[in-house]
C-alpha cells in the first residue's frame, strides 16, 4: 500500500503538470467512492491538495478497507499507464517541441496546444505517438 500511494502521488503530480489530469478525473471519483468511509472517518478534516489525502490513507493503512486499497492500486496502475504514454509521446515529439514550441512554458496542456497549432509542420512520428497514446484524437 505504501509503494502504491507513493506512485499515485508522484505520477499524479506529473499528470497535473502535463495537462492530462482532466482525463484522469474519473480515477479520483472512483477512489473517493471506494474510500468514502476512510475519507469521512480517519481522514476527515484533512485538507485536500498536495497529496495530503493519500498521505492520510498511507498513515492509517491498517484502517483502510480492501475496497479502498484496491481502488488506490487501480488508480496507480492507470496513472502509471498514462505517465508511460506521456513519456513516449514526449520522446517522439521532443524535436517538434523544440522547433515549434521553444518559447512555450510546458505544462497544463500548453505544449500539446502548441503542437496542435503547428499541426501541418509537426512530424508524422509525433502525430502518430499522440494518436497512439490518446493525447490527440
């Protein structure tokens, strides 16, 4: 459980910075639903943000139900997949980002928006990687 929560925190932070966090919103909802009892008892009053809720679940892991633990694990797996997709797309689009978006501050979807704006000039490898990973439809 400890390792899972550490992964969720780290990957979640990456996704927030990448702009893909909105796509992962349902993961948050499923964890909230599965961990409702824990969130309204042992973690009641914990301020949301910066991984504090996950830290609370980690601190009280002996009081976390199997249902909640599984939801956190499942979210971690999905976040790891998303992080790998972002890593792959970034490697395939690195040259395009440097060429067309060097002046753009990356994060919060700005890099992807820039690539979309330069769609006609972006390499086919980059376009394919974005499509394959679901970052571009």
